[in-house]
């Protein structure tokens, strides 16, 4: 887990208390759009729409990708490869319960697997919510 190779298969998860628990659609509309160079975006890789941030934005060294799923948009903010960031990652923030949010991060090298990674994280979170089976009494 301490490796940081560009192709590392590790997905980092953070579950946290979040009072302002925005949906991904709201996060895109309320936070990111004001920093975008072009709010229409362009056709990106892997079925995603890609957005560039303005050069004067705090996110200027990142790209924003939005993918559509049956349950709504997936919004991924990805670092760009550079001398300062030789192993870029992508980050997704999403609500999972009232006042509870999940952030997960994976290497940009695996962006082609954004759906698979999101589905796997979703299954893991659902498993956390499922009560364990009742144990038989001795």
C-alpha cells in the first residue's frame, strides 16, 4: 500500500462525515462549472466527457471527466502527468448516506476502468451496509 507507481492497482477509500453532502451532479454544477474553461466539455476517452479548468483556477493542473451511468453522473477529477506529478491519480467524491460521503482515488492509468472501479466500490459500500447473517444459538 505504500507504493505509488503510475500503474498501482490500489484503490484508496475514505468514508467521512460530510454536512454539505452534495450529489455528483450538484458538485459539478455548484463547484466545478465556475472554474471550467469551457462548460460544454469535449468528447473524452472511455465514454467520458472531458473538461479543462481555466489556467487561473486552483484545479488548473487537473482534468475533469464526467461519465453517465444508470444511477447518475460520475465525476472524476484527475491530476495531469507532469514532472511534479509522475504518478497521477483520479478522485471521486460521492454521498453514500445522510451526512456521510465517500471519496475514492485510483491511478489515472486505470481511467479506462472507471465503470468497473466504481461498481466494485459500490458493491463494497453496500456490503458495509448489509447486516451480518444471524448466528445460530448453541
